[in-house]
C-alpha cells in the first residue's frame, strides 16, 4: 500500500466513525495482518458492499486496521474493534480471521482466506458454518503443484526450482508437500526457502544463484503479497524467473502470476459483509469459494530475463503484458 493511500485510509478511519454515530449508520471493522491494495481489493470489497445497499461514507462506515506484517498485533487490533463496538468484522487473511474468531462470539464476522476454513478451524462446515463466522475462500495452497508445472514450462532446461514459503503460515506444510510431489514428477530438485520478514526475502534471493535454481515459485502468504513489488524487482535484479500468486505481481513487473482473482474474491467478500449487515446470520450463509483463476504473463520481463515464453503458455494466458 502506498503511503498516500495509507494516510487517506487513516484519515477516513478517524472521520467516518464520528459520522456513523451522528447518522446512526453501521460500522464495519476491516482488518488484516498484511494488506496490499494494488490489485484493487478494497475497491472490489466496497463494490460488493454497495451492491447490497451500503455505500462507504454514506450508509456504512469502515474502520481500517492493518498490522503491517506484525501478526502478533492482530489480537489487540481485533479486541480494539470489538470494543468500539462495530456492527461486523471483515477479516482479510487467515491470521486476521483466526484473531477475529478468538475476539468475539457475538459480533458477526465475514472473512476472506486462501485455504480451507474448516481445516483452519474457522467454521464447522462449508454449507452450514454455524457460529458467528462465514465468508469467502479461494484456491491458494492447492495451486502450488500447478505453479511448479508452469515453472517447468517457462524454464524447460532447469534442473532445480526454489520454493519460497513463510513458516508461520498454517498452509506451509501443505504447500511444501504438494510442491515436492510436483517437482519430483517433473524431474526437478526442489529447494525450500523460508522468510518471515522483508529482510529474509532479500537474503533468500542472494542465495538462489548458489543453489542453481532455474526458477522461483512463491507460496501463498500475506507477507509476500504485501511485498510483491519488492519480489518482482528482486527477481529481475537477480535474473530469476519467478511465478507468484497474485495478478499485481505480473502487472507490476514480475514474470508470471497464477492464482485466484483478487477482484472476484474481494467483491464476494464485500457482498457477504453487506448481507450480514442486513441481518442475515453468518451461520446460515454457506462459505463461498471464489474459483476464478488467472494466468498473467509479462513479456517485457521475459525479454529482460532473456527468455522466450512458449506459444502454448501465451495461448492459455488470461492477460499478456507486452
């Protein structure tokens, strides 16, 4: 998130609750452990809200809280929003959803997570969540194997591929397991890299040349999403073909992205938050799975890396940046 955008959101967060109290409009507490809005996520969220009759600043106020990748702050942020109080919590990301569930059993919660909310302990079932939580999920860790296949297609002469993961992410074990299986079937040696901070990301790129990894696949994680522009720049600087999860990586200068559509998922996230504000019970709303998957390729970056993207991949791409 750009500094100007953050200042704007911070100012709005301070002003809107006052307007909400004066006009008796509902307040949503939107919070996340790490949040990058370069893909228009907030716009999509607001659009979903507006389709249910809630327009930010007019018929609904939104208080924003971002932990800036300091996940240990999330319980305090959730507790702060509960004390305000807010009419609903909108938790973006697995750590935020877990913190929201621990913070309240009475305030309704909508969430967006890239993973299985049942396995994560957020809901009892997808069809009947029960309790005070429901939301939207998208394919995340499940796409690790597919990204490995894309790495093979983009770098057919590579003998090894690196996988960057955050060990603090509860999906990491699944991501590594699926990537190892896929790499083995493709005849690739897998090098697992771990990062829990931006400095760790820099250090890992410095070691890629030593490991002779022909490409890098980045695992799903909020930290990496918030650092997507940094990862894109590092991948070009170190001449490492990199496949990421979100579209803004490729549109921002990275080689390729393959993953769930952020706009589609956050639009549905906003719709569900609006339905909850209208009085529907989270426990009665089935968890929605956003299934729109996008492949985006950046030919400018491919040229800078001295690569030729196979025509078969170009034909399958949802967007090609030239």
